[in-house]
C-alpha cells in the first residue's frame, strides 16, 4: 500500500515535529476569539495530547499566548512580530494598497490578495469598498484551488515544476470530476485569451459569489499569487465581469507589475509545458 503522505514528508530530512507545530499556528483564523486545545486538535487532525505539548512549547517561546481565558490560546508577540517582518518583505503591497482600494471603490467589489497555502489558496489581505455594502471574507480564509477564481488564476500561472509541487500537497479535484491538469489548461486559455480567470459556475466552492482573478508574480515569492474582485451574483454578473470588472482588475495588476519592475510581463508562462 502506498504512503499517502506527500513525498517531501517521507524524506528523512523532513522534521515532522516542526511541521506539527507549524500546523498548530496555521489553525488560527482572523475571527477567532482564541482556540482551545480541543479546537486546535479538530482543525489540525492531531491528537489532543500532541496539541497540548505543542501549544505549551509555543506558549513558552512567545508564539502563542493565554492573556485572559486560561483554556484558550491566541497568537503571541513572537508570531505577530514575524508576521510584520514577512509582510514588510513584500514591498509590492505598499503600492498595491492605494491601487486596490481605488479598484474596490470604483467597482463596488471586495478586492482580495491570495497566496497558495499548500493544497488551497489563503486570503492575505482584503480591500472593502467605501460606502458600499460588500461580501465579507476574513484574512486567513482558505479556498480550494479548483473551486475559486483565485485558485484558478494561481493554477493557470503555474509552471510545470510549480504544478508538480502543488500536486504533492494533494489538492481536491474539481467538483465536476475532472482533473487539475485539465483545469490548469482551461485557466491558462482564459489568461491568454482575456488576461483574467473566472471559475465555472458548476465548479464554484461558494455558489452565490461571483469573482474574477488575475495572477501576479514577484521575485520575492516562489510562485504566482492572485488579486481578485468578488461580490454577490447580482452585483457581479458575468456580463459585468466581461465588460468592466475583469478588464479593470487586469489593467490594475499590469500597472502594479510595471511599477515593481517586471515590465508588465504576464505572470503566466508562454506555454503549459514551461
């Protein structure tokens, strides 16, 4: 029987205890009012006894804290400091701030910045339109690669080597029973043809929300990331994506690419075999 773990986890150099500790940190979401060991165990799939040892250790080192309710852990000062360092290293997010907020205000959509997080894509920053009601998604919210426009943009922009790395993390197959390779080719065709991706309605993870996404590359990141515009279906129907929001997002991301010194070249390779 084959080992279900990714190949890198089977490597002798892989530190499984460190990986478990990091999975505890990844369990926290922006809207959490702290997490108990039982809740962390449920989210990570780790035994509660293992979680108890890991949270104790992470608490001692400042990565987690128990400020008021002794049974609940929250991100600690060491983890927060590391997050600020990581965010500061992504220099393109500074000019993106004004550009994406302006795009959110102009289109009345929620603008998102998402990165691949192992088998899914995770929201790292959002820009809500001013004076307009919009959908609300938390930073840290994770979406399936094959069921979201953000994931589709990342998938379509992957090189062959990056795609092989994605498959190592065993992402879910598309809801229509197809393969991620087929979906990658579909996403690449959308990027070449129109410069943005829209996930098919029958593949959507969230059926009531429409979204459009454009991939972006930075020399500070190992793979493509995505900027997206999303809203409820009645606010962002298909014809509005095609006529207005999709081209506006595409042009905004292209301006950002030029601004950070990549000459506005597409974030995706020339052919699917690259």
